[in-house]
């Protein structure tokens, strides 16, 4: 395989028409054909790019090719958001009577999908503690079709043992679908560990600039074709301009992720011993309970960390109020450092008891490091912490 920098820049070579170095934006909802025979052909070709944009567009194909190359996948497709990707995967591969296994600590939208929407359509679900690889095996049933994995998880930075879960799930005939949003392929390639599908919120690190909502799913052609057949029905179609922006972001993914990794590791190390901080959650720290697993299945530890303040909610509020570079915003994976207080962000969606049960404490702040200079970022947090009670 070529390196990530090369894959990000050249993964779509051959798919860019004409001599333009940057791909043109094909801002067309529909495409003409020279004959009826040709029209029949293009209307039935899976993930074709010359029929109707909901079915596929050249800008979609370029993004899919690049992400597939980065993840070591045969092929892929893009959707209008990360949730558009996972909901389409679920609707494509599940039917009433089936069962799915999902992690207790996972993106809120994935939890809602598995425990809410799918339940209404007769798909049962079991939630497991993903730090316990054996818990997945205990949850499997004869009718289990999918195991939904996310590692590191949002917002607790807990890891799932990919190789172990893949072996258990495959032995029981279930497919493993991995949300690789937090790690990015630069740090972790779940398909190499045997996973069947990998999906991303392209809104995060892949796009990288907080200016586009998008989703991507990659894997083997047979599975992706099944997902595509559902995608043209669910219609979570990414606009060509947004696909172009996502591709533009992807070109620098390898460079950005290096800086995200370095910033997160430096910040985690700098905050860990601060008297106002109880604990820093970051897979790259030797103090992370799953650090050994992180070293085994990740080549870098990502840009996101969790900081738990000794003074609880008041400590979190004081830290957020004192930061100058970091912006208080949902989302992650941006060029700019973004911070949130998960308990507040989800207060209206998930009740306090559930949040506490999920381990999301009042003092937890999620930090998604940007690509600012490391020293400036660490200084911003050190200064803000001066006003935080220990
Ligand atoms: C943001 C996010 C999603 C959802 O992606 P959208 O693009 O917002 O739909 C899924 N998983 C993880 C880990 C995320 O951070």
C-alpha cells in the first residue's frame, strides 16, 4: 500500500475527467445518455456516476475512492452525514426479527438508532460494555446480524478490542461495522483487523474544517452494493459541492492527523498532573486503562481527549470560560480546537441518570484538539486552569 499522504492525494486518480488538477464540481442532478440502451445501462449500474446524482455523482466517486484507499477497502459510498451512513447500513442489512449488538459507550445517534428506531421495526438490540471483549460474545444470539463498534468511543475514549470482537462475531455469523470517526484510517484500520464495514462522520476529521456535513462507508463491493441499493431509497444524498469540500479536506488528512495526534498527546500529558484535574482520558497516555490495547491496534492515538475536573460542573464551566483559542462547540476533528461539556450538550436528549450511568460525569470536558501550534494550545489550557478550583 502507498502511504496515507499519497493515498489521500492520488486515491481518485483516473476518476478526475479532463486535465484539471483539482476536480471540477459536477453540479448536476441528472445526466444525459446518447441512446436508450446506454440509458438502461447507466440507470442500473451500482454506484454509477452518469445517471442521477442520488444514484451517484463523479464527486461522490472521488471521495469514496480516496477513503477506500485510506481504509484498505475495495470500495465505498458517500452520504449526506455520518448518521445518513449508519442508518442506511442498518436499513440495508437488517430485517424484523434480527438482533444487533451495540456498545454502551457510543455516539448518541448510534444509540438512538439501535435502541429506538430499529426497535420500532422489530430489530432487537443488546448494549455491552466494550472494554470487556467477552461481553460481545455473551450478547450474541443466533439472529445477531450486526455488531456495531466504535473505538475510541465518544466521549469516554474507551477502546474496543477489534481483533477479538471480529473473531467472536464472525464465529457467530455476524458482521462487524466500525465507526472509525475518532481514530481516522491514519491511526487505525479496522478492515485490516477483519471488520466488514467502516463508516465515518465525514463532518469530523475527514472533512476537517467544520464546513461540511457528510458521511462515508467503505468495505467489500458486495456489501457496499447492498448499502447503495438502500441509499438510493433512503436518499441521504451528499450534494456535489459538499463532496468536493470533503475531498479538499481529505487531501491534507495525513498532515492534519499528525498534528492532531501530537497536540492531543502533549495536552493530555500537560493536564494530567494539574491539581485541578482528576483524570485525563486519552488512549496515548500510559495511565489509560487500555493503553496496551491502544498500542496494539492504533498507530497514533487521535485528536480527542477527555479532561475530568476535580471541581465537577463548576470546574468544567471555569475551564471553558477561561479558554481563548478553543471554541465551545459541538463536533470535533476540526482545524480549530473545540471543547464541550457533554453533560450539558446532551441534557435535553438523555436524562441525567443515564448520563451518569454511562460514566459521563459532571466534571468531564471533551477536547478535540485542532492544528494550532502545540505550545499555544497548551498555554491556553494552562492559563484557563489557573482560574479553576482544585
Ligand atoms: C459526529 C459523529 C457521528 C455522526 O456524524 P454526523 O456527520 O453528525 O451525522 C457519528 N459517530 C461519531 C463518533 C461522531 O463523532
